[in-house]
C-alpha cells in the first residue's frame, strides 16, 4: 500500500531500528499517528534530548547524562577493578544482577576484522590509558563467548599482560536449571575447564 510521504518516511526510519521489520514499523507509525499530539511531541522531544544530553562518560565510556557517570562518580565503587564489556546492554545486565561493586569499561563493539572493525574502532586505547594511569589491580574480561567476543578477550589479555594487572575472564558453562544431557560439547567443555573445588 502507498502511504502519504510523511508516514512512509517514518516507517523507513523506524524499520532501521534493530529488531523492527517493516510490519512492526508500520504498526508503530500508525500508533503514533493515531495518538494524541502530546504523545508525538513527547516522543520527538525524547529522541532529540537523547542525542543532545547523553554522551560518553570520559572514564568508563558508557552512555551518561553526566561526566563522570554515576558509577564512576560513586566513591563506594572499587575503581581498582574494571569489568570490560562489549556494549552498554552488557553493562546493564551485569549491573542488574547486583553484587558487582567495581567499575566498568564499555568497548562499544568487538574486534571483527572481516567487518572492518579493528582495535582503533573500539575503545581499547581508553582502556589502556585507564589501566596505566589509575592503579588498576584487576581487569575482568566480560565480552561474549561468540567468536568475536572470544577474539576480543584474547587480544585484550595479550595487550594488558605487560601492564602487570590481574586479568580474569567471566566463567561460562552450564546455565542454572539446565540438564547436562542437553548441553552441546563446547558448553560442556567450558564447564569442565571452569570447574571449582566443592567445599563441604
């Protein structure tokens, strides 16, 4: 169906969002069109404000409306421990888990040479600067376990080794509530490698 040009333009813009196809974009656009003007104004102002008021924290490179961000500015956080994550969503997941009281470093991607993403395209230089300047004692590598996350983790470990900091990698293995019989070989292998002594 041929829509009016402003509707079509909005549909095309919305369909570029991750996880939003043309049908979903059409439903969202029509929802906005059928909503009250106040909602459309609030949505437009929110999107504009996002780009105007949110920037990268100069410390951990996360998205923030303050510099330093609330985590970096919190004196109760351990600035000597840095958890390195691939993107903002990973940081949110770890923070939502509760219990981690260190700081973060957001790379904004993983190394992916076939996609043209090298060390200069993600925030590795800033991480090295923090480790060298801030008296960091431990760097936790919390990138994913896909090939790109793994290669990024290995690259960072090699790069950080001369800095004399403790380098750890988050564990992987069998998820809680799962059955061994349903696990693939790679997952079982990681679980075996990461086994810990049971203290009775």
